[in-house]
């Protein structure tokens, strides 16, 4: 399984970004997907997850601002981020838990939010 994330960048506080992650090498529609982030001096944390059947879960810090979605036809998971804050600055990683087991990570994409 390979993951390719994109969409990171630099924005001012209050701005928006959408991250995308294309997953290849498995039946995407059967996989659980997620976005995680690693901020400077912090541990990697879960931001949002979406199961193969569309159930979502969000970190408290993401609720009301971020939305995770998936397009099975494009084998892509998205993270729509609104009202970004400086504390959202981190490297964001795409994660997949395939139906056949295991866990895979993509290379991260940097998100920088300036105040």
C-alpha cells in the first residue's frame, strides 16, 4: 500500500487548506483511513479518521473546523481544514488500515499557520 499526500502549505490564521491523500495498492473502499499530525515538540496525534463505511471521528481540537471525507472512486481521502490556528502547524500524515490488516503511513505534508 502506498500513500501520497498533498495540499499542505502556509496560510494565515483563519485561513483554510484541504489535504488530499491518494492510496494505491489495496481496495480503497474497504480501508479505514485517517489523518494524523506531528507538531514541533509534540507526539503524533490523531486528527480525524474515517472508516470504510463512512463513520468519522475527530480530535477535540478539530471538531467544528475540520472535515474528513473520502472519494472511493478516486481512492482519495481528504481533510478540509477551516479557521486554521497557529497551533495547527504541524506535519500532517495520511494513514491507512487496510482490510487485510496492518497499518501504513504516507510521507507527511507540512501545514504552517501564521498568526
